[in-house]
């Protein structure tokens, strides 16, 4: 499937997101898409990204030292906060979570604060994030929960940012607006960067099951499988890096 003729109304890279609020939920004015499922964004994150990467089980190894997640599209930070909560509950205390997220249009502090009021069950975890959010926007890596968690935002287009990255991912959260609304992001060049930054135990999960995403990930070296989707979505994708043909 070619997207050569598809254009979006997206703002220039690195400009703050412009939100519409629909039924108190954030909605992207430019991409005309939701930030998370209107059925239940929090349960969607737990199902798609946490369970899709089998994180609870993988974090219960007593000798775990560190774990790196790379995400495309930080958005409201919901995925991050759900991950942080699970990490604190399941990972051994000496282990460090590195959460690295790319974001082309960061929310303003005001908008992210409003969006996160939707999740009272995460309010205990929001405080440290919001207190340091401006440092994140300045490109600084922030430490949370007594250095058990480190968070960095790579501000700009995901593919461009990952091309310069050297971090090795243990799991990918392939988020971003839907491939139909944001085709520019879901390109082979992104999947190639994901492969470059993966190792044989690296997993991925994404809410979409679009055929060209499945095929692109497969060509890049991921073993991809479909799984029942969240809510009204029939299917989603998860997978593991299988290695490029010329990997040693
Ligand atoms: C569906 S939202 C992500 C929701 C988010 N994970 C959360 O927990 O709220 C999609 C995000 O991807 C970002 N985005 C869109 N295109 C991008 C690109 N090419 N590179 C990086 N981020 C992008 C958008 O600005 C938006 O914040």
C-alpha cells in the first residue's frame, strides 16, 4: 500500500500539540484522532502495551538490572504512567527502568495536566512527572522514584530521532495515531530503526493490525503475530525481533 499521495494537516515538527477536547477526552485537532481508546484508555494501555510485551512476567526475575522501553508518541504520558506503576509493583528494587519516548508534538504542561486528571488511580504517580515535565521538554533525562525510573523524551519525528539513538530496546511501544491518520510515521524507515535498536529478546506491541505495518515489521526482521484487539478493535499486533538475515 502506498501513502505517497496522503497528506495530513499536522503542524510543523516540534510545535506543541493542538488539542480539541471531546467529552473531556483529548483529541488531536490536526490528526483528527484520539490519544487513547474512548472506551477505557487505561485498560487499553494495560492490555495492548503491558500485556502485549509480557512485562509483568518479564520483570519478575530477581536478578533483573535494567529494562529499556522505547515508545513512539509520548502523548499524555498515560502509557508511561501505567508502565511506571507496574514497574514499581513488580520489578526488583535494584533494577532501573529506562523509558525513552519520541514525541513530534509535545503537549503543553497545562494540557498534559488536564489529560491526566482523567485517571485518579494514577494521581499518586503523576506528581513527580508533572513537576519535572518542563525539564523533559528541554531535552533532559529525568529520574523518578529514587532513580528506579529514568525518562527521556526525544522531541521530533520518531524515525529521525531514532536514527540518532544508540539505546537498545527490550520492548517497543509502537504507538502514534492510527496508520490511516498518520501514515508518515508508519514507514519502513521507522521499522528499520526499530530493528537496528533491537536484540533477539526484544518484543513489540501496537494497537493496530494494519497489513502494511505487519508486512513492514516482518521485512525489518520481526516475527509478528496477531492477537485479539482491545475493545471494539478486532486485532492488534505483537512480536519479537528475529534478527536480520545477515545478523551474525
Ligand atoms: C495516540 S497518541 C499517543 C498516546 C500516548 N502514548 C499516551 O500514552 O497518551 C500519538 C502521539 O504520537 C505523536 N506523533 C505523531 N506522529 C509522530 C511522529 N512522526 N514522531 C513522533 N511522535 C509522533 C503525536 O504527537 C501523539 O502525541
